C-alpha cells in the first residue's frame, strides 16, 4: 500500500520490533527485527511497518531518529532561515516545494494545495486562520492563488504585527533599536538590563552584519531574540527537573492518570495499550489498571460493566515496561483496581514479575527507615504496585483474606453519605477466627468484601491501598506506606469538618 507523506515534526517516536498493539496482534507473520512503528503526536494513529530485510528496517529507524534529533536541535536562526525562504519566490528549493504542492500543475494553488505546501515546510497553521488569510489574498476571487497573490500570502503568513508594534514602540521613527533602547525594553520586562547584556543579545541574534558591528538591532534580529529560547517567558532551567528529588515520595505531586487504558469515552470507547504508552511519554508517573477475570485464565483490563473493549493484562504490562522510563527516570506506580479471583490475581503477580524483572520493586529498599517513604531519587527506574496488602501475620500459604476495596468504598460514598461510626480500640488480627475479616470500623462479613491473594499482596510495598481511617486516626498513627483514595464529596466533607 502507498504510505501517505508525513512530516517528521509530527513523529513522536520510532519503536523497533513488535512494540505496538497492532504489531503484537497482527504482526506475527513478520520477523521481529523487520518491524518498526511510527508513533505520532496528538490523536493520530500509529503507522506499523515491516521491511523486507532487517537491514532496511534498521536504516529506516536510524535515519528517522537522526532526522527527529536534527529537527529538535535546530536553532531559532535555522528555523527562521527556513521560513524566510518561503517569501523568496526566486529561491530554487522553494520553487520545488511549490511544484510538488501544485498537484494539477496549473501554476495556481487551491487552499488544499496551500495546506500541503505548509506541511512540506514544517509550518503548523490553524486551518481557520489559514483559510481567512487565503481568502484575503485571493483578489481574483477564483479560489486559487497565483503569482503575486501567493507571494502576498507567504509574506503575511510570516508577519507578527504585535512584535512589529512592540519594536516600533522602543525603536522610534528610525526603526532601529540601539543597545540603550534594548536595555530599556529588557528592564521593562524584568530581565537583566545591563548595557553589556543588551550588546550580547544584539551580537547573538542580529542578522545584519553592519548593524551588529554598530551594536544596533533591526526588526528581524529583535524577532529572532523574542522567538528564541532566551526570549521565552519560561525559565529554561525549568525545562528539566530542577527540584530537590531526595525528599520522601509523599512530598511531591505525582502526575496521575485515571482509566488510563481508555482512548475515547468511558462507556463504549476502545481500550488500548497505546493509551499507556502515550500517558507515560507525556510524563505521567501513576497509571491505572482496572483488572477483571478474563478467558483462558488470563486477566483483562477494561472499564467494568460497560461496553469498552478489553485488553490483556500481560500486554499492558509489556507496554509499560517498554515505555515507563523513556521520558523520565522517576518511579512509575501501577494503581491496580482489582476485580479478579485468587487464581487470576496470582497470574497477574507472575506476569508482573516475569515481564518487569528487576524494575519491579518487591522489597523495601535496604538501609531505608521503614517508618519513612523513600525518595523519587532512590526509586529511579523502579515500578511500584499500588493495591491491597495482607496483614503481616497472614502472609502464609493459607493466608487468603478479605479486605474492603478502598476504590469500591469511594464509589459507594457517591451514592450515600457515610454514617458516623465511633472509633474502636484496635484488636489484633489473630484475635479473630480465620473466616472473619476486619474493616477500618470493625468486623466485616465475607460477602461484603473482596479477596486478595498472597502472591499479589507480596508485590505491594510502599503503596498499600486502605480505606481512609479519618483525619484523627491518620494524624495519631501515621502509616507512610498506606494510601487512600476518596471522592470530591468526601474531600469537601473533610475540609468542612477539619479544614
């Protein structure tokens, strides 16, 4: 099949082998090393490809990776040079672009052809704005741009009237910015405003050599500076991790995803492993897996009691393994909403241990105070499981118990307000018969609870899901390794009672 033209700027990543959902399901006929996937930015679907030879696949992956790196490393000067070439109608390469975009070779450009030209030049343009500009330049009214009309479109496309107005305000009538005038601009913006700094900016960004030698800045140089990283309102130090990452895990906001597996709506949308890949690549460090009983003994992930499609638990874990630390080395938390029976819970535990290997945290860190949580720095490249954990005395082969699921508790809260329950004196688990289980307010019947297997419980170390015991209890007896979820309704109630 003919592969459509795509802009390198729209490619988010290139994955070697059968690492996409499509190739995992349908790519078995192709050798692993012949396969690769282009993952695109936004909602565009992946492009799965298979080469005739392993060598061809390797060349494609290496070539595309190099192009993506080159594009990312382009300086503002290079990007502007590329765009400025659009307005040079006699430039040879731009004529080549125009000819390729002119599909019917009539030397006139329809709006569709203009959009094609913009894509070839790696210029992202809002369709509504581009259409408005197109109509304003179409003086003949024939829905085609030609000659001078096309040149006008290109010139107006690159104009930044708001920057021109700003430049004129500081440069005055001569439309040339002196080092002193640039210093005034920097001072008004709250930037370092020494004359030396102003001259450094001029020598770095001014395009006209004659002006540069006289410490003067023209409009193009001014725009170069403002559109560069140095002119960005964002502190460039903040584009990478700049905080102290050695504090306990609970001292940080954690970028989290709910119902991570869904690609569209929560009732009938598609579940996909690709949703996990996108969330992790976007910087998410906590993803959710709703786990249910599947056929052939294999647990599945989907939005229970809805028409959303199902994906295999093991496929989700493989996707997480491949993408967890591509964009960040800090720990990833797997939040398990567990609806499986004991047998498939044990299968879940086996899959996580086999697929994640040493990255899966199964024991507390050596030398770490058990009363404190470790830091993100200490947990780099580790995957943590959040779920229910058996009480320590029951960590034996026969030790299957029932615990109230904190997620289910919160869902019930949405329906009705909790009744006030007086606090009870704590009692040891071993004081009760084996078929009786404990909740946070006393004894629960088996029919009211779900079960957790020892195999799955053993993987829960620092993120033990428990029902919220109340603020008073939590403050009196803090348990750093325990965590609770509660609804907005419960949060509002807590704020009102003990804000």
